[in-house]
C-alpha cells in the first residue's frame, strides 16, 4: 500500500492519514470499529505482524499465513457497538473470486484490555 493512496478501510483519507499510524505503532485504535478497519487494511496489505499483534492471545493462531488471502476490494461496516470493555462490529468484506465479486460477512468480537482493543473472534455467515 502506498501512503498517498486512499486507505483500504473505506474512510475518505489517505493510508498515511488513516490506518498507517496503527500499522507502524504510532497510534492505537480507539474503538472496535477503528481496530477492525485497521485489521481489514492489514489483510489488504498482508501485514501478518499487525494482525497477530492485535489478535487477543487467547484466540490468536500460532501461525498466520496470508499467502492465499483473496484480492480484497471493499469494506462495508454494517454496525458497531461498545459496551464497557467489549465491542462488536458487523461487516462485509468484498473480494474478487475469479471473474466474480463475492463477500464474507462477519460479526467480530473485541475486548479492551491493558489499554488496547484486541480482536477476539468472529462469526461468519
């Protein structure tokens, strides 16, 4: 991802002024939605280290292989909620599947712990 390009997360900002500060450790996501958007951008950029660092240790896989990750096209946030130290984000992530466009839909759970938001797990449909 180029710093001057639009951020993949869908906000009307450049990558440099949106998710890049999360990815390079300058900033922490302030909400579950901000973390989810930054994680989507990390999937687009195949930034396994960031994804692992923001995945709660109780659910984090031992190894994250992004080599078969699809060509992500667009993120659509359907809803986002926070209740004290827990949050949930419902989203669709669109990707290219051959000549077709498909999407995965997920309700992701997050937890605020030790001053940071972490991804826990998600239910896909």
